[in-house]
C-alpha cells in the first residue's frame, strides 16, 4: 500500500535526524492507528485524534528505547522541542510521557506489538 509522508528537507546532520524522526513517527501510524481502532472497538472521534498521535509517539519511544537507545533521547527532545535541554534522561522521559499520555491498556498492546517486531 502506497502512502505519503511529508518531512522537512534537512540541511545538516541535526535536521537529518529530526527528519528521520518525522518519517519514523508517520510510518508508525500505519500500525498504531490499527491498534487504537482494535483497542477502542471503533475509530475515535475526530476531537480524540490525539489518541492516534500519542499511540504513535509511545510506540516510537518504546521501539527506540529498546532497539536503538542512542536515538531515544534525541527523539524525545525533538518532539518536546527541548533540543538544548540538559534534563536527566528519567526526567525527560517523564515529561515525554506526560505530554503524550496513553491509556495503560493501550500501552500494554503497544508494548507487545513493539516487542514482537
């Protein structure tokens, strides 16, 4: 199935990393949107579209944290717009999870999905 992703054209290595994160996030929706639909039994209302976004953010975070930890901190900083922060990793992760909350039941489904990749 063909789908399109729009990402900023990078001009340096920092921007290349951010563009990669945008592509990763948008690609993740291909799987997590279906997980959200299956978990809720129907498509959430348009005003609840944040559920889809947060599910993709959470899946990316878990995937990077477990498989490519060297990119996880940069991913969280990128989507929190905290590129220059010196927060400890645990505090950064807490802030990320607070900004992109996911219901515990959906977290478990996402974690199992990521684990099975």
